[in-house]
C-alpha cells in the first residue's frame, strides 16, 4: 500500500512578510510532505537561505518579471522527476504564475490565477489564463495518463454560492462573475474534482477574508483556494481540509491527504 502524504497550498501574500510572521517555524511544526505557495512577491535573489533551503525540503520558485508581484513556489520533501515553470505562452509566463512538478505517482500544478478586479483588461487576461490552463491540463493528462493530476492554488474565483458569505452582494464583482465561475465548471467537465466538497458539504468554509473590513473575525469570507484531482484518481484521496486557524496572510492554507 502506498504511503499517505499531506499536500498543502497557501497564498502567503508575500513570502518575505510571511517569513517575518513565523512561516519557517510554522512549516517545521506543520511538516507537510509538500506545500505550494502563491503570491510570493519575490525572486530567489531576494530571499534568505532559510527560505531557499529549509531543513528537509527542496524548493522551487517561479518569479514575475515585475518586482514585488505575483510568483509561486513549492517546498517538497521528495525531489521531483521534473519541474516546469511555464505555460508556454510568454504573455502569461512573465508573471510567474505556475509550477508543474512531476513525481512518480502524480503531477502537481501549483497555480496563482490572475485577479480580475482591477479593470476590464485584467478580467480579460484572467479569463484568457483560464483558457490557457485548461489546454495545458489536457495536454498534461495526455502526456501522463497513468499519473494522478493535482491542481492547487488560488483560483481567485468562488465557484458556487456556498463558497462565499455574501453571494448576492458580489454577483457583479470579479471573483464571482458567471463567466469566471463557468471556467471552474469547464475544469470539472474535463474531469477535475473539487476535493474539499467530497468531504465537506456545509457552509462557512472560506480561505480568504478582506483584512480592511476585519472580515476574518466575522468569518465573512470567500473560498477561492482549491485542490482539484482528476476523477480517475479520486480513490487516492483520503482527506481534504482548510486550516482556518493558521494566520499570517489574508488567506489560510488548505490541503489534502493522498495515497496513490
């Protein structure tokens, strides 16, 4: 029987800020087998040795060309067979939004999907990125048909009304627009499964809260951070969870446990 492993995902809203708030100590205590982080806002040359080489982990980074913006990273106890940090489209790749790691039993995509709230141009960019990722996912499934495919990260969209505290008030806000939510439907139609909803059907489970309005204290939030797995490998999934008690960002971590 395969060993059970724990995978986490967390938008840290600045990895250097997270480090000052105790990220390394938390990592040592939580001890996941792998954690994907988003919105690192840093390139490797700006990072401490503790972040680049924490004890027991290999680390991989994809930074945006624009300083202090976007970026993703993966900390993993097991060295991957291969690592890719590009979609293949330079329009998207200059923003450092993706890392794809291939392991013996699964392929993991750590993705920081764009935010569309700034203006119509960024909303179009976000929708185009969804389209680009769907094509990439289909290519990867064809390339690795026997391996589990896992997508994790900040999708910057709440899928259904149950996934945010105030759906009616936000129906015309980017992050809950019908055209954004439709893309999550398309992922599901192509065989990806929202792992959290396999284990938790209830309300009031969120991963992001607006810090300016003290929304976290009132749990007025959005579930915009996800783990998906391809439907053929759902039997590998043992648990899915949200670590709402973990502070240090306007997001909290979410995670899964798998045995493939």
